[in-house]
């Protein structure tokens, strides 16, 4: 083949990809293109945009028509026109700022943004969301993170938005939903309904489902059996009761997106390694479910160490008040402990941390407002 005979031709097109034979079969004329005058300039341009080497192969194999486009007359003008609408301020000499390099990421994710019909569809999408009072900036933010939206019809989006409305997601709530989880707009109604049915199955009413949708829309873009049910079954098998499970998901729905093997299990195992029973860990999760998402090395371990070694408090204190892990060690836990210790007072973790600065100062320092607390232990004990 001509391309094989041309040095570097196959390598530049990512020939190791299994899709390459299909590319040759579907677009055999690309083998006649000049490497020096066509492929190399195209690859150099994509590199200038900030597209990594692997991404270039993805673009060429996912959107073969780019191979036959004239760079100066078609590709650059399309990108300029498109990016001005979404990213703004794309200079004519293709000198990209950090923000403008988002176009490279978008190209890798969805190379079809270069197709002729995309611009027209973009205008229709804007018109649809303008009708829903969603700001253009929010729509563009969603597109930048999930450019596949540009290939979706406004009619399909309308059907999904109507389903959101059934669960109390009004126009104001729609903005954070589409910006944090734009892929949800591409879901089929039956896929969305499958997640709703799962939520109803475990005991949530439509009002609670709507709240969860607004807080963590990514859940409704997830697979039921491979993701959501797997987490629920894991917690149930660990010992979390049905009533407690509902409370956990209601207060911390993000838990359903955490990896079972790499996030949930390691945190539970750590708490048991320091001396807590499985029943106590279950109690802590029920009382303060965000503990499941905290880093072991950055949050859990340092605070457990400070509790046991410096504060000399028993583990039962964190069982009774697991919210302890939510407070800053350096900005709140340590300063307040040094105040309590310097006055030779005793109090629970809850009493020490749950009060605001005014309440803490009045009760433990005898003053109306606590302006500054020590971040290091007092040297003289006073």
C-alpha cells in the first residue's frame, strides 16, 4: 500500500488500533494522501492545539473525514467559528490560551464537532435551553465537559428535562444538574427510569428522589446493577440495616458512586484495624455517612492518631461523634483542644467541636467572643 511505503504514515495514523483496517476499508482514498503535504501538517496542527499523540489517533480513526478536509479553508475556520461560540477569544493565528486548550480535549472526546451539522445543532440546543431560562454560559460549560451533547437533538433533551420536572427539578435547579452531569441529557428515558425504579425499590419517594437528583445527578447516569445495586448490597452485607441504609443514601448519595474495592472497603477496614468493631463502624456510617469518602492518609489516620496519642480519648468518642472527622485538625480540633487542656477542663468531642466560636469562648474561656485560639500547645500550661 502507498501509505505503508511512505515512512511514518501508518505510525502517524495509529495503525496498531484495531479500527485501522475498517478505516482503510471505508476510506481507501486516504492512502493516496501525501504524508509530507497533508498528514504531517494536520498532525502538527493537532499537536499545536494540545492534542496528545494517542488523542491524534483517536481523532483520525473516530472522524475519518478530517483526513480529507483542507486545513486552512475548512478545519481552522470551523474550529475558530465553533470555539468563539463556546470558548470565546480564539485568536486567528491559533495561539491558544490555557482555557482555549479545552478545544483539544473536546476534539479527543468527540471529534465530530468538526462536522458540518454540529454548528446548526448547537444553535438549536442553545434555543432550547434559552427557552428553559438556562444561561448560555451554563450550556457551554456542559458542552465543554461533555461535547457529545452537540450530537444530541433538542427533542431528545426535551424528553429528559420533562422527566426531571416530574421530580421537582425546576428551571433554577436545572442549571447545576446539566453542568455537573451533562451526560445525563444523553440518556434514554428508559435508562433514567431504571435508576428511578431502583430508588423506589430501596424505599425512596418521588420527593426524595428529586432531592438526590439535584444533589448528585451523576447517580442517574449510572448503571443500576454494575454500580448502584452493587454499593447497596455491599453495605447491607457489611451489616448496615435497611432503615440505616436509607438514611445513609439520603444524607450522602455520593456514596453510590464510590468504588467498593478502592474506597469503601479500605476505609471500613482501617476503622476496624484501629480497634473498632464492625457494629461500631456501622453505627458511625449511619450517624455520619460522609466518613466513607474521607482519605485515610490525609484525614482518618491523622485524626485518629491525635485522638488517641495527644487527646488521650477512647475510641468510643468517635463512635458517638463521627462528625469529628469533618473538622479541620489544624484550624479547629487542635486549637480548641489546647484551650480545653490549658484550663484543665473535660468535655466530649461533640461539646468541644459542635459549638460556634462565640459559644465555645463563652463556655470554656469565659469571654464573649473567641478571636484567636492557639494552634500549638501552650508551653507554660496557662
